[in-house]
C-alpha cells in the first residue's frame, strides 16, 4: 500500500516535470531548471549532513570543480559532450576523495573547519590562476551542443539527469549501505562495536556526495553557459546547508523543497529589494527558533499519531 | 636565479622593508588577537562557534565612524568613540545572547551555528542599509596621524599605537581570566559545565557576561581598525575566516594559543604579500589544513577537549 502510493507520487512528479515547459515562459523555465539542479545538490549533500551526521562547509568546492571541469574541457579540448559531462562528477569525486581522506578523522566543528579550509584552497587556486581558469573573469560563453540548443531541450536534459540522480540516491539510502550510514549517525561508537568500519563508510559517502555535487555543477554550467570562482565559494556551501535544514535534514525530499524555497525566495525578494540577505536571515532565525526539524520534518511529525511523536 | 643566488638571499627585499613588513604583520596580529581571543573565549565557555563575531567587529567599525565623524566635532572625538563603540557592541552582544542564543543551547550544535550565521547575513545587509554600500574612511586623531622615524625605518604612528595597545589589552584579558574569581568560574565552566553548575556557579549570568566581553573586544578591534583603512560592508567575512584560522591553529579555547595563532597568521600574511602576493590568501588555509591534519586540537589546545571528540 505504502510503496504503491510512493509510485503514484513519482508518476505525478514526472508528469509535472514533463508538462512544465508547455506552461512556463523562458524565464521561469530557467528558474525551474535552477531549482532542479539545486535540489539534486541539496539531496546529495544531505546524504552526509542528515544521513551520516557530517556537517561539511566546503561542498561548493566539488560543485565548482564539476562546473570548471566541464567548462575547461569544452573550451580547450574537442572532446565529445558525453565525455565532458561524464568527467565532471569524476573530478568532483576525486577532489572529495582527497579532501575526505584528511577530513573524515575529524568530527563536529573541526570537520566543518577543515572542509572549509580545503574548499577555500580550491577557491583561491581557481580565483588566482588567470592563465588557466580566467581568474575572477570566469569562463563565459561556453559552447552549446546543437542537440541541446533550445531551452526546452536543455530543460528536459537537466530534468532527466536530475531525476536519474535522485533515483540513484533514493536506492542508495534504502540499501544496506544507506542503513549503515544511519547507524553511524545515531551512534558511531556503537556502530564500530558491531563491526561497521565507520571511517571507510564516511569516506565513501563523502566521495559519493562529491560526485553528485560535481554533477550538479556541470548541469549548472550548461544551463548558464558560464562558470565563475563564486561557484566554489563557501557562501554556496552554506546555502546548500540552509536548503537541507530548511526542508528538513532527516527526510529524503526535504532538501529538495528547501532548494526550491531558497531559490524562489531569493528570486522574489531580489526583484523588490537589493537587501535579500536580511530576509534570508529572518527565515534562518525562524527555522532555528521554531522549526528545527525543517518544513517536511515538522509536517510529517504532525501527521503521525501523538504517541509516535518524538 | 641559480642555486647560489637563492642561498645568498639576494632575492629578498632590503632589510628595512622586511622590518617594516614584520611590524605591519605584528600590528595586524594584535587586531586579530583581539577578535580571535573573544571568539575562542566564547567557544571555550559557551561551546558556541560565533560566526557573527566578524559582523560585530564590522558594526563596531561603522559605529566608530559615525561617533567619531558626526557625533562630536573636536579633537576628543576619536577617544570618545573608541570608548563608546565597543561598549555598544557589548550591549548588542548581551541582547543577542539573552534573546537568541539562550534559546538554542539545548539543540544540536548546528542550530547554534546557523543562528550566528543568520546574524552574519542580517548585519551584512544592515550596514548596507544604514551606512550605504560605499567605502568609508575615518581620519586618525591628532598626534597619531603622522609617521615616526625609527632609524632608517619610517612607520605610521597609529600602527605603533596599536602595537603598544595590543599587549595592554591582552594583559587585561589575561588578568580577568586568570586572576579574578569571575575568570576562575568561567574557566571552570569551560572545563566541566555540569560540575560547575552543580557547585553553584551562576552559569546563565556567566554565559551572558562572557559573550559580552567577547563582543566588546570584537567592537574594540573594529574601532581600532577603522582609521587604518577603509570601512567596507564585506570586512566581516574575511576577518571571521582569518580569526577561525587563528583559533584553530592556536587551539580552541586557549588564550595563549589565540596569541600565538594571531602572530603566525598576521606575520605569515604580511610576508606572504611581500614575497608571493598571489598565494598570500591561500597560505593561511594551507597552514590551518596542516595543523588540523597533524594536530587537530591546535598548537596549545586540549587534545582531550570536548571539541576533538
């Protein structure tokens, strides 16, 4: 019964994604694509935040590495589109593997600080290396493959990749590996007592999220046809953190809702005022003071019978 | 440049420049220490990573600008503002602790982090709204606006003032923490919170006052920085990141660690700019990454402290 209702929702979601381009203007289609990409980024990020209990402050680095890999390959080599897209998450995963190797031994604030330090190193290298990455000018005017030249084609491409990515993440979380991560989050000491290799799992999941961050990065680079060092900046790292928390980090779909909300709020508010950060700060304060489980977490909690609430 | 040329150090700039740069670096270290020691103190006693510390520093600088340039119009304005601006920031810190932070002590650590991050966002737009996006400058007070000749070296008098003031402030903070009952109870809380409160320490009062002291020093650093360069709405982020590096290198919650960390970061930055300007920005992160990998608890931190678990 439950699994059937899940499939209904999946079906509805896919139909909505398929129909949207017929209803939306070019601008809103672009906004929807941005939301989808950020949703993928946030859901994958939540694999370490919500499911494993690691607070990374440097995930924008892997997002940016993916975007830059694609941008550099597509402007400097004649390699095929498929290869360029494929190599972006590979770079993201490699970078995450190296960073993760050093970081996973630390916990809590120290883990967050070390991921921040590494991401700032990546950021500074990209920002300063004018000869190779264009420095703060970024790389603009990325060539668009003919097959994705129209806005609708690009949208469908992004939507398909995001859907596939989310499906993979869903499978991953509901696999023995996913349940092991949950165990580590609940109590890493006890899970090591029952024979779980905690650090290896932490490294693997960190690398996986790096790959997905890279994938989100390449999609974003394709959508906007440009890349900038700000893609690696720690403000993006905190933004994805906010998305996960706003939606609810203990739920699968929460981060996606958070990503949609943050993207929409930023767009709406920034059309009225330059000072959109002040509104973001009020939203954050609201989460922290009244909505610590996030939107989805709070709603699902309310739907439970009273005796099951925590 | 061949190997022997490299060994002869002839590639280095002349020694007068090196000494000037060293003094600039130490000046910067003094300001960094003011901020980082407050950050470290709050972290040690309250267990809260105060992201908003850099923002309080920034607002302190802006407030100092308004007080010294507009409120009073005589030669004493600098000194009046130097006293008032940090006190105002301590008050702001007290309000933040009482009405916001206090409500999330029981929650997961990430909630406290998010709350202070929300304050970062708030203040960053707040100063743009109140003082505008343009860069502001404050004139130096009479007597400190000139240059001082120390042998061959020419050095701004204002920097010398900070070089002299830094150790005085550090000593005051040390006396408060290590030679008063207040400081002793604060350190007791940092060491074992539950035991301290079981023994009758008024924990909520100490939390508020420690947070206010930290914010006072952030405001003081902001006020002291204001006449050295321009006041910008983005000065919060760079300083908070650097202060974190200082705290991580020195050891979280350690007073002397904050001083050593500040000296390392300040001097490394000054020479980094001189020798390899392009990588000066990244060098402090490399140092921090190395320290975190080899000694996660920092140079003088407690390896068994609550933060390394």
